[in-house]
């Protein structure tokens, strides 16, 4: 049983682990547990995985009244998790982050099931800090995270990346030849700051528009507006609300402008791509900034604070890189050197060991 989801940042690493389990043995039965509101409902059925949902709510960033409501829902979440565990009877429960991970893993621990969690970010969230005390295994993306968990059961695996992000990479289409391709995305839900800054930058880069192709995943809220912006200003842009085959956009890009969630960073590493990282400033413990620094400090990405990003800043940086793209190749090589391409397989191997030997 794999618990977690809500956003692509939690769901896609979980999918990578599920793929690795089935590669190891196609007879494995895998059940995902998520929420009704999460991305998992949309994605997992297309991938052929079974999904059950429970009712969950966040405590982070809520008013005290809403926090009381969330606390009252916890007992219901635990009860629903208990019933799913009794029905499915998993050999192992793996929590991959997101609001559903906590109650499912906690219920599994109370029932005496083998349990493990994966922490994606440099600084773990409250739920994983608590779960880390009781689960059998803790898998971490960054070595710096080990300080937050008991040493004997903590393993640095990296963050799992789906098979589609690994070599051989898709070949860019012929029409990209000679163009500088920029891929802009703010995760599965989009990022308004990235969208608005790109809109502001376009007129400032008008003299370069014949040399640039833009691929832009906007998220649902800004999709229509951004389509109109590109059309009105005559830019050759491919605009998507959500991009299913995102690996193609990665492969085509000379430069990626994105947030700094752990899943995004490990996809960049796997693809060996240069990026302008703009961490989401309201992430718990500012973990996206800490994630991004892991790449910035070795010259594998640019780090730009959200408050500093605007059209003028972005256009100036893009103009510099378009006119001298050579540093981007070195940046991509440094990103690739950080990749842990076998993270999913490592997690599966450690899970096998846990179930067999405890």
C-alpha cells in the first residue's frame, strides 16, 4: 500500500516506486491511498493503478477554527485507513508524503504492519518527523536530512524519478532546431508568480522572439489568460494547463524556469538540465529554498527569490543566457552529476529486505 499524493511532487515519486516494484515482480499488488481532491484521481487511473481515497485535511496555515475541524477529521481518517488496511492486508505500507500519508501509516503501525516513509525535502515536515519515530524505515532524498531521523533506520536513497525521465531521452522535434527553447512550469497547479513574470518579460524580449520557443505549463487558473498573452504578442509558444508528457518538454528545453520542489529538482538532475529555480516562499520551513541551494552551491542551477522575480529581472537574465548559452551546458552536466537514478530501485530493495528480515 502506497499512501500519499495531493500534488505531483508527492504523487510522481510514488508512481516511480510502484513502477520499480512491478519491474521487480509483475505479480505485486499495489494499492494507492489518496484524497478525493488530489491529482492522484486524475493520473492513477490512466496509469492502471488502483486507488482508494480517505478524507483528510491539513493543519498547516489554517485558522484556529479550521485547525479544530481538521483535528476532528483525524479520527475519521484513521478509521477509514484502518478499514482499508483490514481489507487489503498489505505486507508493507509506504508513506510518500501528502496529507493522506500520515493517518494511513499511523494506522498501519498501530496494526503491526511493516511501515516506511520517504522524505523528499531537506527539512522534513511535521508529519514525517512524527512518523519517523515509529516506522521501520526512513528513506531520504538529501543526505542533510539524516540529522532529523534515527540513524539505524534511515537510508539516503535520493528521490524516485519515473522511468520516462531516464535515458535514452526523447529526441526534440525538427522544428526546434536553431531555436532557444524555454520550458516554464510551476508544478501541477501552476505558479502565478512565474506566469505573471513571464508575461511581463515578453515585450522586453520582443526583438528576440524569432530565436525563442516557449513551452509553458500554466496550471488551470492562469491558462486562458496566458494563452491570450502569447497570442496577442505574437510569440511561438505552446501553452498547456497540465502537460501529461512533461518529459518531452524537459528534453526540448535549453533552460527550465520552475519552482524547487524535490521532485522537480530530481527530474532536472535525471535529465541533466539547467534551470532558474524560484522557490515557493510559503512552503513549510521554506524547504524549497533549502532544496534549491543544494543545486546552486555546486553551480547546477540559478536560484532566484520569489520576491525578486519580475519581468525586467527575468528578461535581463534570459537575454544574457540566450546570447551566451554555453554556461547552460556546464550547468546541466553538474545537475546530472547529482542524480540518483536508481532511487526507486533502492527503495524497493530496502522494502524487500524489511519484509523478509525485519
